[in-house]
C-alpha cells in the first residue's frame, strides 16, 4: 500500500493520497497535533476514509493545564488539540496511546496502547565502542531531564566509559557541569 508521512506544517496539499480522485479506503493516523486545514481536508475526504486514528504519546490535556510548563508548550497543545476536540472526536474512530497510564487516564476513549515498535533488532553491543545513552526531550520535560541526570550519575559509577547525551540549553549544561560523562546538546527539530 502507498504510505505518506506528512508533517503538520506540510499541509494537506502535500498529500497525493488526499488529492481529489486519488486513493480510496485511506487509513489516517493523526499523531498528536492537527489544525483546521487538516481537519477541513479530512472531513472533505470523509467518504474515502476507511479508518482514522488519533495517537497521543504525551498527556496533552495535562500539558494544557499545567502552569509549571512553558506557556508556549501549553499554547501549542491548546491550539493543535484542545481547540479541535469536538471535530477530532467526530473524525477519529480510534484512539491510540503510547502507555498504559495514558489509557487509564482517559478510559472513555477506549484507547489502544501501542508498544514501541523498533524497525529492527538492535545490533549486539560492540566492546570497542563506548556505550552512549541519548535522551531527546524539549523544555517541557524538565522532570525527565532531572531523572536522566540522576541516572547518568549512577551510570558513571557502574559503567565509567558510558556517555549520556541530553538535549537542553545553557541552564541544563550548567546543572550538568562536573558530570564528565554527560554531554548537553542543543534541541533540534524532530525530523
């Protein structure tokens, strides 16, 4: 089957499968965010949609409500999910989540938990290459970054050659000062 992976910023015009007269019986998975352009296009193509699923890998309602998180993160979730709950609910017949905890928090959604699905089995460890643990998260994940820092300190004792890479800013880099096994790298776009 033909497959397209499109970003919210691409817009529906980037989809060959959604074009008038194109594919029928489409399966659409909305990952985390949607906007009015995409909702309009999917509603217009409703007769050609076999299934629509909404996948949530973060607790977006909690993000919108948590005053400890950056306003930009709360606003993005409100703009791209909260503002469209009714239309999204009418369009998506399935809810998918990344963890059992998310499924438990929203029982009315009857969400299906999708386990991680790596593309291939990882290769066996190479004893010649130092182990590297990578944590990529945004400024929304402050608690997780602190947890990774704790784990990096423990890992330094258990596996002295292991390196830990954490995405972050100058504040995080200062917090990690003196942790020789930690490298703080700037946030990059997800793709």
